[in-house]
C-alpha cells in the first residue's frame, strides 16, 4: 500500500486485519474474541496508568486478562482488546522508515504477546531470536 497522504484509521485497520489473517492459526485463534481497535493517540488516563509522558511513546496496548490468568469461572465484564495508536505508529513510521504494514504487524504481534501473558522482556527476547 503506497501512501501519498497520512494513512487513515481505516488504513491502519486494514493493515492490522491483513497482518492477523496472515498469522499462523496458533496465534490467530486465541485472539478471535479480542477486539482490535485503532485510536488516534493514548489519552491522559492511559498515559498516567502506563507511566508515560507523551502519547507518541505508546504504539499499542493490550487490555484484558492474559490467557495465562484466565479461568472458566471468571465472569468477563469487558472483552479483551488490543488498541493500536495511529499517531504514534505514524510517527515511528516516519522516524524509522520501516514499512508501514510491517510496523503495524509488529505492534499487533507485540500486543498479542501480552494477550498470551508474555512480558515486554519475553517479547523482546522472542523478537531478537
């Protein structure tokens, strides 16, 4: 996808859907009930919760109970969700020159890792291998 203007929310959603569709079943299936949404930027409450100062520091966020902590006895009040933050992703895209589809895929995979109960350190180690 070649862009001559800033990619829209719909463009980011399309890239996330393509990335998810291309993932192996063992990654895709457990995420089936997890909402994937795109927002412009993290709000002040989210930034405070994450200990961040700038909304451009956060490209994605998993909210929910990791699979490693779920129980069939749990009553789920909200669905798990993965939020992709469009402005932070676009800023990283501009700063790094990384392919946008690859960048969205990497952010999505990182957040799916949190859904599986992996820490940032665990995910970084897997990405390095």
